[in-house]
């Protein structure tokens, strides 16, 4: 099974981002646009794991401590690696040190059970679309123009008090996600 650890995105933020995507999609139909209902803030991509390893992952994640709340502001758009030869269009995330600390704690918990630690700096974002890096420059110019007309990019806020372990199943119409477990911040477990 293909696993990752993530924060959910509130419905109002999804709706605001969906509005932007609806404006941009017609200008660049060759892009692989993500399904916004599955948008999430990835804390750690784990990859393939057996059922037994998934149980070990859940136990390790249960030991992760994080602050009572992690405030996040969803704002801006950009491209990885750059806007001239983009591979990904993303919506930005602004957050205090709590978010990076949570991602680091998740990464440490996973490396303690033999899952390779991250080699890149944590860069929180929501992927909106993926591109062929050798795609038609004219289409990308149209997308850039549509983005310039769509400002401002303020999608909303969230206070995160839990994170989740997800199963990702790749299908023809895009990945489908199933929540396998939820982990709560200090003092917020509803049990």
C-alpha cells in the first residue's frame, strides 16, 4: 500500500481554490489538474509499505507530540521548479514554526522505524496541476496571463489540531485517498 501523512484542508479553503482552478483550467487543458476534494498538506510521503509496516507506522505516529494548534494561511500561487519550465502549479501556505516542527517530528518518527528521512527542506504547498516540462509554451503563456488576471490569491485560514495517515490508490482518474488513522495534538483528542 502507498502511504503518506498529511493535514486536511478545510472545505471553505477547498472552495476558494476550486474557484481559481475553474478559471485556470480552460487555459491549460493539457495540464494534469488535481481533484481539489483530495487536496491535503503533505507532511511526509512514505511510499509503499506492507500491512505490517503500516501498523508500525501508526504506532510511531501515535508518539508524535505537537502543539495544541497549528495555524495555517493558504495564499498565493507559484510553480516548481520555476515559471519558465514548470512541472507543478501550487497554492501557497504560510505558517508559523509549528507546521515545520510537526513535519520534522513526523519525519523523525518515521526514520526511527527505518523509513528514509527527507533530503529536501519542508516546503508546504497544495499541488494544483502538473505539467509536461516540454509542453507548448503558448499554452503556458495563456496560463500565466490567466493567473495575473485572477489575483488576489487569499484562500483562507485553518487551525490544525490533528494529522492523518492516508492510503493513496492511483487510478486512471487520479489518486484516491483513504484515511487510515488520525493523530491529535496535545490536549485535543476527542476520546
